[in-house]
C-alpha cells in the first residue's frame, strides 16, 4: 500500500478507508491527524464500509465516541477534539473495547497512543484546491509489515512493481 497519496475527491478518501479496513485486526488503533475538513470522517466512513458496518458512520463530535457493529469487527469511532488530556481519554474507558475492535480516533495525536502497543497514524491535509493528501505513518513493526504486504498485493494486482 502506498504510504503517500493524493485524494482528489471525498470518494477517493472513502476508498482509501476501505483499503485500510482490509488490513485491520481486532485491537488495532488508527490515529487520524489533520485540520478541519481534511477528510478524517470521510476516511472513517470508508473504513466502516470496508468492515461491512451497516449503519451510517457519522462524526461523533458531540457524543465523543460511537461503536458501530454488524461488520467483520466492531468499529469504535472517537472524536478527541473536545478532550484536553490523557486523563479525559482514560475516562472514556476505551481500553475496555480496544482489544476486540478497530478503534479510529480523530484529533487523537498525543492523547490515545497508549491504548495500543502499535498504531497507524494517518496524516491528512487539504490543499487550497480542495484536494486531500494523505501520509500513512506506521508505529510498530506490525503496521510496517501490513503496509508493505498491502503494497506488494497492489503491485501484483496491477501488474506493476510496488512503489514507496
């Protein structure tokens, strides 16, 4: 799986989310980083689609966390924007659900990394022309291996050698 991408449309952002969903396992933590409007919720919607979540995945801004079931594994979607500290995260008891679910946290950088031994950081940005860019940053050898394996599969499927 390519670590850097340009995502011209929200549909492209959701498609990347669906690709990431194929790599997710119970206990995974994905931390989404980026400014308002960068595509964090659209990416999570794609993850939900890829996992087979039946209900709509919407931003949990006002409820802070939503659990979506019915797919290959539960999706815990967290918006940490209103959380000010690691203690606030601890109050959510996310560590209770993280082992059995894929947990995706918007605005969680510096607050939630302690929930898992490894995590995938997804850095999203929105350019002036409204095109999104993404950088996948694995934290841990497990994510390094999964992204490399995904990149290898993508190259085989297209008949081309994988690129970085």
